[in-house]
C-alpha cells in the first residue's frame, strides 16, 4: 500500500496537517484558557471590591444580619463569602454552614487576613481551600472596610470549574472548526498529491508506450518547474531516440544497399561465365570487375568496423607529440600513383616545417588519408589539390582543398553523415560513404572540429583543427608555398 508514491505523499500531507491542527489547537486552547481565567479572576476581584464597599454601606444602616446577608449574597452569585474580622472571627458566613453565628477561623485564614489588612491590597489564591469545600476553589481576599477603617477581610470563594473552562469544553468549542479545517485540508492534500503524481504516472505510461516502439508519445508541460524540466528532458530523449531510430533504419537500408550492389554484380558476372553467356575470351575482363567488387566489399566492411570501434570507444587514443608535416609526406607517398594517373597538381601551404601536434598519429593519418582520398575521387584529370595549415595560439588549423565538382548547398549539412552521398543512387562506385563520418568521429575523440566549405562547380575545402604539441621548437619555413606537379 505504502509502496506507491501517491499513497505516501497523501498520508504524509495528512499527518502533517493533523499535527499542525493539533499543535494549533493546543496553543489556541491554552491561550483561550489563560485569557478566560484571567478575565474571570478580574471579575471576581471586581465583585469582591463591590461587595466590600456594599458591606460598609449596609453596616451603617443598622439592619439585621439576615437582611444584610441576603443583600450581599445576591451580589455574589455562585460564590461563597467569608467576612473575617480583625479579631479572627467569622462575622458573616455564606457557602459553609447556614448559621450566622460568629466562629473562629483557621490560623491560615487569619494569616491571609492579616496580610490583606496590613497591605490594603487584594490577594488571589488558587487551591488553598480545596479541602474545605471539596472542590477546586479560587479565592479572592480583599480588605473589608467600614468607612475609611479596615475592619477585616472579605474572602470570595468560587468553584474553579466556573472560572476556567475545562480542556474538554474548549475542545468541544473547537471541534466544528477542527473538522472543517481537516476536511478542507484533506481535499487540498488530495488535489496537491494528484497534481504532483499525475505527471509521473503519465510519464510511466509514456515510457511503456516508448518501449513498445511508439515514438509519437510526448508529455505535456506542467506548472511545477521540476516536473516541467523532467517532461522537457523526456520529450528531448524521445526526439533523440526517434532520430536514432530513423538513423538506424537508414543505416540498415544503406548497408543492405551497399552490400547488395557488389554481391549482385559478382553473382551476375560469375553466373554469366558459368552458363556461357559471357564468352571465355572476356572472362579475364569480368574477373577483374569481380575482383574490384570484392575490394569494394572489403573496404566497406573495414570502414564499418572502424566506425563501430570508434563510436563504441573501444579504440583508445595514444596521444603523443609528432611532426604532422612528416606524417603528411608519408601519406602523400601512398597517393603518388593516383595523383600521377590523373595528372594532378599538389600545392602545400604549410605555415611551419616541422610542425608538432599532440594527437594519436595513427588516427590523424587516417583523417588526412581519407580527406586526400576524397579530394582525388572528386577531381577530374589535371585537377589540383591544395593542403595548407596555420597556427593561432595553441591550435593548428589544416585544410585539404580540391577544385573538383564541389558540393550542392543542400548536401553540405549532411556530408559527415554515414552513407550520405550526393549521388543518391550510390551508383558512382567512388566510395562507401563512411570516410567522412570516420574522420569526424576521430576528430571528436580528440576534442577537435571539422567543417566544409564548398560551392557547386568550384570544388570543396575541408578544414580541421588539432592541438599544437609542446615538443621541439617550430621553425618558420623560409618558403611559404610548395607546388608539386604529379
């Protein structure tokens, strides 16, 4: 039962509410009791003083004790009166035995009488005469005067239950307000709990729908800041998952296409040679085509494995300081044959030589190789490739530029996506569509960036950054540009 958030929140709110009302009731009851008691005592003091003054007036009228007693007692309803003279005798009595004869009083009463007579001040006693009356008693003792002379003391006794409302009576007075407050509080607690837990319940249901593949589920905004932030994060996650799902579907479709095309070609050519459709004299020609297709498959599988390892982080970086100019020369040696076959020009615009950077040399070699390979593919005969660098602070900026066909503006935002090709039919056979994705992932691993600038018909320029190394001091080149005709 208490494992549900709604139940816990509701009962917590209810307990807090009841505790708050209980504490408030105790404080209010105590305050009311003290206030009522103080008011009642003040009333007794006023009654006692009025009776004392009336006593002196009646005493001067020389009336009988019975008449005097009746006159005074009527002014002290629900009270017992003692008139104690200076000699310590009860000169009039009400509330104890009904006789009016003078009787001796206790030594304790005489002491209180003497204190009042000597000081002329009124005293308030609580519990002093409980045993004599058999009830909780409050007593007010005030000077008893005959004219200006103090002849004794007046003891006004009243039942404490008449002076102070009991706790039970106070609670009875508060019950209606308490019940109303508790009822309203429970309704508010329920409404607040529903308001807090409903978005979480909706989120749970949305998560179930999401797990079942429904990418259209979204959460509505909430007035609570924390819940709204959670809903925003959930919706963002769904958007991201939806995008990843689209990418996964596109990836599967692209891989299927890239694998199907060479396999279909290989199967077709082999079938033609086996059934005699392709003459034996042309077998060597078509075996070369089959070989090229197998090489294409090998490159595709290699690139897929590279991209998978880089994205999974299973290829740790081995960062060192190395000369990127020397690395560039080693890479260019591998492309020398292809550059010569297309009669291409190569221009180097390196700011420094040697130029040390801090990175993983093998991974950066892969970056430069892919960019140069990409430039050669899209340049025609007698094309030109320019490779340059510049240094600003601790950042090296290097670019690889070609004068090929360029990239359409609509294709620019997608060039680093997996399998993305401007040739939508993937019929050009110029690559796997993974090279630039691998380049971007490698540079992201290094915490660096890459971007492309291009106009259709004017070639493309790929620029990336690297961190400058701390090893040997760089010496500025004496010649700014170096041009090589392949």
